[in-house]
């Protein structure tokens, strides 16, 4: 029982003693590394309803870290804006791109089974164009 209480206290203290959101998000973003990215593309089944917008059927789920926790700490819009800037960093671009798919709900079918090298050759320019247009809509 004491072991579980200790873990809870450590987590709370880590959040409470951060040196501000900007520094915390920088620390978080520095941990991203294309080589450590692990994700799945989930195929969602929707009931037939042609008159209703169903959204993307293929969603990405990054499981190399907890995206929901990052959103709770940093705010989704802030996180998205900062990830957009990492799309031009060769060590973090692929990771940032996949996280942006998850955070924005963009249909991720083309990412299924893809590795960074294939993405860079086939889709990086298209994705960069898409995310630049997305960035303009945010402003």
C-alpha cells in the first residue's frame, strides 16, 4: 500500500514543481525521437448513416507515450502548435507527424505499416503542405 502512495506523490510533485509550461513542453518535445516511435492505425467501424458526418474511419494511436497525459498537461492547441514546428527536424519529424494525426483526428490509413523512410519518400511533402495549411487555419 505504501508503495502505491509513494508513486502518486512523486507524479504529483513532478507536475507541481515544473518550471513553467514552456520549459516543461520543451523538455517533453526533446524526448521525441523518430527511432522510438510506436503506433497502430485503428480501423473504426461506423453504423451506416449516410446523412451524418462520421469522421475518419482510420485513426492513429501512438503507444510509445501517453498522448492523453500530454494533452492534459500542455493543452491540445499548444501541443499541436509546437509539434508543427518539429516537422522540419529530421530527428523528430516523423514522430511529430504521427502525433499530429492522432491529436487532430486526421484519417491515418496511409500511415498503416509505414516507416519513416517510406514516409519521407512518398508522403512527407504532401503532409507538410497539409500541416502548413492547418497552421494557417489556426492563426
